[in-house]
C-alpha cells in the first residue's frame, strides 16, 4: 500500500497516511478561507485509521461543524501551518494537500461549500460544484 508523507513549513510536525484518500475536495467555506488565506482549502480525505502524526506535537483548535460535531484543527505552533482537520462526523482527517512532501496528490474531484465562496474565488472547470455537499453526504 502506498504511503504519503507530509510536514509543516518548519518541519517540526510530520505525518503520514496509507492508501489513497477517499475524497479530494476544494472547500470554499468561510472557515477554510481563514485558515488558508485563500479562496479554499484543498483537503485529501483520509480515514482516521490510516492517518498518523509521526513527529512533533500539533496544537489543536476545536470548532463545531455544521453538523454540530467537532472539527479538530491540527496546526504547528511554531510556523502556523495547518496540516489536517479531524472531521468527527465522517471519521476522517481532511489533510491539507499542500503539506504533502512525498506521494501522489490527486486532482480535486469536487468543489464544496461554494455558497460561501469569496466573490473573487476561482473554480476550476470540469469539477462538480456543490452549494454545500453532495446530497449523499448531507443529513448524516
Ligand atoms: Zn511548523
Ligand atoms: Zn471548509
């Protein structure tokens, strides 16, 4: 099985995950805009059991998602880079694709929370676009 590696900017924190992500999504929600200082977060969705931090100790910030369940942000308290968000309702980590240092990064396969997108946001063409989430992911 393939292993993908990643780290923050200062390399204090490292992680790895095995196997292919179950989803790869650009998220345009208001929170993701704040964490990235851009129009979107590019998240690789990795089942919790396949993901682990291998070096250093992340700082965490927990907020409630739309579902009312926790979204636990893991970031480096030295360089400030956000590495991954543990999404409790889905049992997965949304790994910041731009922190991958070794391994395949797939192309995004959906654009989510586009109803919250900044006026100046950029949407790649040919990728399915959802106001919030695809119907099958709603109301879980
Ligand atoms: Zn760092
Ligand atoms: Zn988001």
